[in-house]
């Protein structure tokens, strides 16, 4: 038998959970719309389109790639990304609609508060921006047009051509560590990436063996 006080406490708790559940869904959406990392070439190289979705895209704005017959994708950064916001959010491709990053799911299930999620997004963006700024670009080229994921993949391929004791490679030790720290954030809070273990191996290469 439960006393009246316990019933009130349970009802209060259930109402609190219900209110929190609804608010966290809205918080997750707010986090998404203010982020833009999945559109900027930070997490992905390209976006795969479902059948006939490519026909709805303006070819003057998107670099369409035909992967096979009737299967298309487009390169990132996405041309619809403006000020970290998707300008085609409510008509975006199904692949975009169905993607929820790790951090967004954590905010949605209440394990991370919105304000904490926003801090994580800000730190990740800052580190990504610093890495882009370090890239040598052609004159008048903007770092905002850089696909960071593709660049880091190319970086690894170039590093594979160096010997472990190559001075040019060893001189980049601190930069390689910064890339690794950035990828830890990406892998933990946004999208699992094979770049993490690959750069982890590179960190081991450029540091003296104990």
C-alpha cells in the first residue's frame, strides 16, 4: 500500500520526466540547426542521394557525382550551408534528414544538456577552423570551402610516404597531435571515424619509442 505522499511524488516525477523528454527533443533540434558540422565537410566527404533526388538539386550550386547508374552524391561543403545553418533544412535530402550525430542523440535522451552540447560544438568548430587556417591555400581561396575530412585523408596518404625518422615528418609532430585531439572530439561526440585510429598510429610514429 502506498501513502498519498508517495503517490504525489511519483506523479510529480512522471510529469517532470514527460516535460523534460519533450524539451530535450526541441533542444536536440536547436543544437542541430545551430551546428552545421555535418554539412561543412568536417564529418563527411559527400552526401549520398536517394533515387531521383539529384533532379531536385540545382547543378550550378552542387557538385554532383554519379557513383553508378542512377546513383548520385554531392560533394561537401554543401552550398546550402550559410552561417552554420542549413538554408534548405525542411527540404533537405533524405540522407540529411535521417542523420543524427552522437551529440544530438545524447541531448535528445537527456544525458547531455543543451548548453553543454553547445560548448562541445563550439570547441570542435574552433579546432576545425584552426586546422583549416593552417592549410596552405591558393591565393584568394577561402578556408570555408575546404573539405577537412578529405584533406586529412590526403595528409595521411602523404605521411605514409615518409620514413619514421624523416625530419619533415617529425617537424609536424605538434600539428599531428592537434589533429588527433580534434578527431577525438569528432569520434566521441559526432560520428565515428577511421581517421582517429589512423592518426593515432601516426602520433605513435612521430613520437620517440619508450
